[in-house]
C-alpha cells in the first residue's frame, strides 16, 4: 500500500470525533491547512507524548492557519477518555474499521515484541487549503513531531 501522491487531492473522509460529532476534510477546504496525523492507540506512552506536543503547540498551528486532526482505530469512548485525561483541545477521529487509514496507505504490517499484526503506521499528512496533499511525514519521532511539522509549515506557507 502506498501513500497518496503529493500534489493530488487528499482522500476525502468523514469520521466521528471524541464528542461523537462528524468531522469531514471538506469542512476545512479554503479555510485551513490540515495536519492529519495517524497514531496507533490512544493513551499509550508514545501516542500521549505526540498528542501533548501538538496540544502545547496549538497556538502556533493556529497562527499558521492550520488545524490538527488525530486519527486512530480507537472507538469514540476511548478517544473521549484520552482527550479528557490529557486536556487535548483538537479533534481526535475514530476510524474503527481503518477504512480512512487504508485510503491514506497507513494501515499495514507491524511488529511488537516478536508478534506481527496489522495496525496504524504512525504517519502525518499536511493538506493545503485547496485539499491537496503537500507533505508526508512517515519517519515520525513522537517527542519532536510537533516541532518538525511546525518547521515545515513555517518554511512552506499554504
């Protein structure tokens, strides 16, 4: 499975957030750039570090007219707990059947403690106001992810 190509329209989606409200990519068209990050599982150590970095950089993303959306295969109830526990102030989207992850090419084989399984490959996409894919971060370091994406946005205004 491959990522969508940079320059092409990003695959459309509509998913429930941690409040059960539907959020669609088209909601941001012509208004905001979208930082769409896929993470394996809410409330795990790496995913928490990544989410809290994004939360703490929220004002900087807003100043660049970018909105952050997190996507995982977790059910809405788990996302609600994650958002409440860590005071996350951006939308976490529930992709329980991993259909959106598959369209973005981030559902695939993983290994953990000698076991192989299918899951989310931690990846971030930057989508311009025009709905086109601008950048893919597929070598994500959870601790510096928020800074890496911000640096790219500052160097590449959309």
